[in-house]
């Protein structure tokens, strides 16, 4: 296929008929480093305002660098320090996201809890829950 015939790959987001086509917003858990950072940047490049939930303090250099990159792209950025294993923290973070960004269209659960290597048959249910957030 020649360069002029190639179609740009875009992220498709389904929407209901009559729903506003304005700014789209997403929440990304664990979105400040590694794969999460790449996901966050990809959503911003696709036109999404992004809210990132994570355990790093807001003044962490990785958070600040990500914020600067997102703002340079012309999109809104919201970072909320929240432990996603705590229901009340998630509820507060989602409410703050909706208040700030106006909506949530996409949720990316990228965060995961770590644990020491354990044989599956010895794994406690609470450890499983924490590792597969």
C-alpha cells in the first residue's frame, strides 16, 4: 500500500446516538511509568483528557513529566494519589475525575499489586485479589 493510501490507525470508542462528541475522558490506573505511561500518552494523543490514579506522590518527577507532556498535547491531565485496593479511595477519585473532567468514557485498569512468588496452591484469596486488581 502506498503512503497516500494508508489509513491512520485510530482508537474506536463507541458512543450512544445523541451523546455529545466533545472531549472524551479516561481513567488510567498505574499510568505514570512503563506500560501505563505509554497507555496514558496514547490516549492523550487520541484526543482524550486523562485522569491517572496511582500511588506516587503528586510531586514525583515521573508524575510532573507526564503532566507536562499531556498538557503540551493540549489535553487535560488530572493525577490523583489513590490506592485502588481501597474502595473509598477509588470512589473519591472517580468523583473528583467526573467533577474535573466532566465525564469518564474509558477505564484502563493497568495497576497491579505485587506479591512474593508463591505456588498457586498455597496462594491465599486476599493475595490473589491484591495481585489481580
